C-alpha cells in the first residue's frame, strides 16, 4: 500500500502556507512563537520568510510537523561589525521616546531603503545597528503546517497572502 500526498496540499511555489511555529536559538532560548495566536501565513516562493525555512518546508504537506535548522546564510545573514553606527539624536523624530530594540526605516548611502535597530540611546547620540537582531544566529524552528492552499492571482501579483478577508497592507 502506498500513500500519495494530494498535490494541491503540498508546499510549493504559488501556495499560501499556514504554519504554527516555535523559534529558538542554539541555547534553546525562545525567540518567537505563534502559540496562542493564528498561524503565520506566507506565500511560498515569494521570499516572505527566511530562505532556509522555506526550503525546509518545500514538498511537505498540511498536517506535517518538523524541525528545521537554519544557518545564518539562509536566515538573516552574517553579522557585520560595520553595522554598528552612531547617529545624532536629532536625526530621529523629537516626539518619539527612543528605546533599544526599536526599528526605523532609513536610507543607506546608496539611497536604498533599509531598516535599522536601536541598540543604545545616549543624550546626544543613538547607537544603531544595520544588522537584523538575528544576524549571525543559527535558527531552530519547530513547525506544524496548519494548511496549504492555492494562492489567488492577486496574491501572486502582490507577492504575499491577503488572508480570509481580502487585501490588507
């Protein structure tokens, strides 16, 4: 007797995949989890999640549970020590109480949009990091695939799922 997966329920490009997950680091410390909330939905093949997790889920089916180890090069990249920078406090909005861990959109020297994270706030300067907080870390995902469905034409065109109630950005 052989069991065949229903191809429409198999994780592949152009499918909207719903997952429950628990993300830990090498020490087993919890980084993030979907526990107690709706599953995370992503469009497979559109780069909505880190490539190492997407690769680990490819070919799997709704109901599968698996552990996926993601090296930094397939996660958030290597940590670049040049990413730490000091910026004058005046470069940030005056009406915002800055705290470590906050993220802001910025423009890099080439004029490209980028995200920066606040590391430390001093009276006249703010230490930022252009590295993602998980850069350089090996990620450990415990995943259960809650569902797989065909993406709509609109979702494929936009590069992300729109959820049960239509288009939301």
